């Protein structure tokens, strides 16, 4: 079954709550510890998720007002923002994450049906309806909650979200279990298949190595 806007909005809220819970109570030493993303500390990852909320908020503003507001001014600006965040203290990062996440939720809640259909442009240059924004946020928050390495795994994510995530990444990677003309997905539990597709650690036997995604 295809995901709906209501699904994506719900998952964005649930994913945000999960990430906030996973990031809650981090000490400065915890922030400096590595996350599951190579070369990044938890401080980098929290800064990235906070900045993502601000960036997606730009797309919501675009949809609400018609004023063209890109996610980021440039790829360099995006990277510089994460590096600035990585130099923040724990309390500063926690405040940024909570503020940006709350502002994004409030802005999305205010969109009308017509505004959800407005075309915006992602950081990758894709033109999409604003209704894609909550799906983009749910992927960021759920997957990066796992990346924080605080005890959350893909098995803790909602089943419907995992189904949608598998469909989404498989299509982007040219994999489709339902098509005889494309490479099929490996057999295994949904959480492990999703982790494999996302280029994260998994327990699937003999599955080929995939590069990172998201």
C-alpha cells in the first residue's frame, strides 16, 4: 500500500520524538563519541538533524507563501552549518534541535491542502510537491535515531515506515523484488533489509555491500 500524506506527517512526528528521546541526556563526552556514520561524532549528527529541520522549514515557507526559499544557499553552506554545529556545546545543540524541530512541525501543521500540492525543489534539485517534506523528515529522524548508536535499531521503527522506506530506497537503487527485470531484494526480516538498503550494519547473510544512503 502506498504511503499517504497522513502517514508521512505521523511518521515525521514519531521520528522526531524518537530522535529527541535518543539524543536526550547526552553529556559533552557522549556528544564527542562517534556515531554510526563514518567520520562523524554524535555532535555532528545532532547538528545535521537540527539543520535539516531548518532547511525543510524553508521548503514549507516556500509552499505557504510562494516565495522561492531553497533548503540551503549552497552545498558549502550546508556543510559549514554542520561544522558550526559540531563546535556548539551540548545545551546549545539540544536547544537548536528542539527549536528547529518544533518550528518545522508548527509550520507543517499550518499548511492547507492546496499548499501541500505546491511545487518546491529539494537540495538535490528535484521538483516535488510540498507533501514530500514530512516523508523527507521522517527518513532523517528515524534513520539517524539509529545512527546515534544509543540503543535504537531498525527493529524499533514502525512497520509501515519500514515498508515505505524499503520501497523508496530500493527504487532509488534500482532494486525491486516485484520486477523480474531488476535485481531482487534479499530475503530477511524487514528491519534488516531496510538497514542493508540504507547502507547500515545488518544481519543479512551473503547480501552484497551497498554504499551509504542518506
